[in-house]
C-alpha cells in the first residue's frame, strides 16, 4: 500500500484536543507535519503548547489510534520544540470555535506591542460580548488559560492566554 | 562522547526547576483559596515540564539507555546540584511567594538569555520556557505587592519571609567551574548581567511592596556541589519513595 502524505494529514485533521474537544490538533497548531519515509513509516510531528501540558501523551495515543483505524500501523510521533509554539498558531477557525465553546480566544498576537509591554488588556466576555470584564486569576483550569468574570452577565469564563 | 560540562550544566538547570516544581506541588489541594491552589499547581506543572525537557536532553547526552526518569528518581542527595533556595520549605503563603518571586527574578532573565544559547537544544528549551516564566514573575510580583503593602499581619509575614529567604538568593548567581567554561563558548548564560537585571526587578518590587531588604546578608551556598540543607532528604524520601520501595518499577 502506498501511503500518501495528504491522506495522512486528512486523517489527522480529525483528531481533537483532549482538553478542548471542539478544537482539532490542526486548529491549535499542535500538528506540525507528517512525512512518510522510504520504508513506508509515517512520522508525525507535533509540538507542545505548554511544556508541562499533560495532554501531550494523550494526543500521541489519539494520533496513533486515528491512523490505526485506517490500517496505518507503522507510525512514529515526534515531539519537536522548534519553531516554538505560540498562541499565534491557533487558526482563525480555531479562535472562532473557542469563543463559541465559551472560552475567550487570545486578544493579541505575541508580536503586538501591547503584549510585549505587558499592557492591561480588555477581554470580551464570550457569552454576552461585554467588554466590562475583570481577571480573577492569572491561572485558570489549565496552564494555558486565565480565569475571568464578566461584570455585566456575571458569568465566569476562561481566557486562552496570549503566550 | 559526551561533553561533561554540558551534561553537568543540563542537570543543574533541571534540578532547580524539578525541586521547585515538586515543592509547589505540595500545595495542590492545600492552597489558601481555590484560585491560588490552581495557580501554584499550574506553575508546578510548567517547572516540571521544563525539568522533563532538560532531563530528556541529559539522557540523550549520556546515552547508555538512560531515560529522563533516571535522574529525578535514582540519584541520591549528593548527586543533586540544585540551588538551596528551591528546596526550602513552603512555610506559610508569604514564605512560598517570596521564595517564588526570588527564583522568578533569576529564572525569567536566565531563560531569556538561555534562548540565545549557541547550543541549539538549550536555546529551544529556553525559548519555550521563558514564555511561561514571564507569567510566573508577573504572578509572584503581584502577590509581593498585595501582601507586602497589605495588612499589618501580611506585611509582617512578608518581611519575615524576605529575611529568611534572602540568604539563598545570591547562590543563584555564582557560576560553577563547568558553567564558566561553557560561558566562553556561548552555551551557558553569563550570570553577571542576569544578576543586574534580577536585582533591578527585586528592588523595584520590594519598594512597591513597602518591604525592606535586610542589610548584611550572609549567603548560604553548597547546592551546586551537592551539599544541601536539612530539608532536602525529606523531599527525596517522598519523591523517590516508589522507586526505592520497588526498584525499577514501571507506572
């Protein structure tokens, strides 16, 4: 069987993130590439969002399982640190899905002056869209999120930190 | 053939974040309020993640079938080269915050410089972790101000914590012989400019916190040579319990 790289990528696009199941590993920018070597071995390159992210091991398992379902068994999953993942890697589609899910997406790029200077930012509430919100804690339910509350609709929400 | 200096340097950096991450994990389930419990656990996760990257790199250098787990689980006290500050007890929340803030002042600027290392893997690890350390420093600096410039009680506890922990700050800026040799080739970070930046941040935040640095600070050191404080054995007793009870067990 000849394994086609595009076919592999198509399968992997269906693998979702264990922590935020509405997003795929492609939306998040965790999936970097897949290659097929001369012996037909598939090599999948993934990159961690946070260094201690406990979801990485789960993602490895899910990547293998997805390929196995399509009869592809000879797979190696490689974790590469370069280029470094930032929230800029989250696709526009991914950001839209995050907001729909109730998680406020990053409001800036890591190259923005406001981020570099560490300016206070306005994070709109993903529920009622009000900009009258405040941070409760810099660290939320997972390492990649901060915890906010909306002062208008009073709902608490997670904010995917620019990082 | 492994470069002994680089190997030692890798382990020294790993040991610092491994032990501080372990200490912070002791707060999990015991934080003063839920948000802070989560925050300290998240910082612990970041630090242990950084330690894993470094231990994996050490294992790659050493070869012989070593894995990242061999270093934290199978070395005894004298083989650990972390600085003494990271092994100090959690104490009350003030003691934890001051220990964290002092380490963050060093760690953030150190990682920033490490991301420019001539050693490619070191540079990746630095660039990856500096993004997280930036949030750690922001977090601990905010608590320094909130508690230092807080109530009479919180101020007094913070001042006590500063006096207890400052003995361990300077050790972070004393290079080992191996480290100094690596600075020449641009692999290791030159600590002199890091020290200047760390003190600038420290002084700025101390002032805003209405706290005072003690005068005539006696510097405790020894961690880099494997000479640890009395708390360290207790950490290993817990951290390595499973491997000592059931050698080579797999989880």
